[in-house]
């Protein structure tokens, strides 16, 4: 993709741009960013990463090869209206908006190759878990080019568009759940007398080591858990406390509520 235009400069756009520039995936001279109101944020992106600000919206959109929709979902209709007149009929659209279906994008920007991606903010450090869906107009060559762009900010999995609701709840929102878990665990450790820094360091390393074990091992999470859980031991006592508190049901409810909200957003912005 020679010319890439971000429409919107929120946290996801910033995470992707940071990841791309860190990995030298694209030339910053070929990346343009436009935002409807926050000039300070645009200036910061330009000064930090060297990406281009849009002086002449009409001309840039006419020559763009890839348009990335990265505004807030509530702004999708007004955002698409502001660019629909100018974008080339050959431009590909990649949306990173939660819940907004491809049908809505087709209505706003015309029938064209469209991809929907749900990355997460770990793109900033090249460790996003991104899920990707296409419409039927996307050519294989363009698919591979988009996949390669996204692989530089983490892993990429292709899914059906309908599955993106669950993906949004699981990996799109997932980092926030992990951070919340660390907050709670850290507070509990400090309340039990541990130094805050020691608590944080131990929790972070435990998470990192456990995640790496899951990646490297061919054993299931259940098997790995059981290997740590000695009968009558400390781990078993902790697991029993989680079970008695409805830990599995709490996580299921968390996922379901987020998925439901994604579906609501999809209907809201049609």
C-alpha cells in the first residue's frame, strides 16, 4: 500500500502507527492522519512518528490506496460522509471500529473491497491479537498485503465477520480485563503486607511466564493448572476460593456483556 490514510486518531490508530514505525513497516511519509477536531493529537503524532497531516483532504483521499477507519464508532456516519465524495473507487477500506458492520461501511462509502479488523492496544509493542474479516470483493493479493501490515503489530487470525463480536469481547477488550486483574491482585497483595513494587513485579512476571508456558507447551490450560495444584496445598485452597466466588461465571458474564454491547453498536450505527 503506497498511501495509507487514517481517518481518526484515537488510541487504536496511535497504537498501530507506533507499532508500524517501531518495526519500520511503512515509510512515515506515506502515512497520513486526519481527525475532525483534535489538532493537538495530530501534531503530536506528526512530531513523534513523522507521519503526515492532511492539508488538502480532497487530494490525499483521491490518491489513497488504503483508508483506515479509526474514529469513534459514534462518529462513523459523519466521518464517512466527510470523505465519501473524495475517495477513489479503487481505494480499499480497513475498519478497526468495534461493532460497525461492513454493510454500514458499504452504504457510507460504496461497494468496494472492505476489511474489518479487531486489534488491541498491545499493537504498541508489536503484540496485538488481531482478528480479520473480509467482504467478497477483496482480492487475495490485497488480503496478503493487509495481513502482512497487521502481522508487524502482532498475530493475525482470519474469522467470519459474525465472529468479530466475540473477538471484540475477548481480545479487543481483553487487555483491559488483564490490567483490571492485576490491579485487584496487586491491591490484595499489598493489603496482605507486600511492598507494592514487589507485588507488581511478581504479578507481571507470573503473567508473562504463564503466558509463555501456554504458548510453548502442547498441554491444555487445565493440565498446566493441575500440575501446579497439589492436593491439600496452597494453590488448591486459592482455586477453591475462586470457584466458590463464581470465577468462571464472572468471566462468562464479562465476555457476554461485552459481546452484547458489540452487537448493539452494530445495530446502533447502521
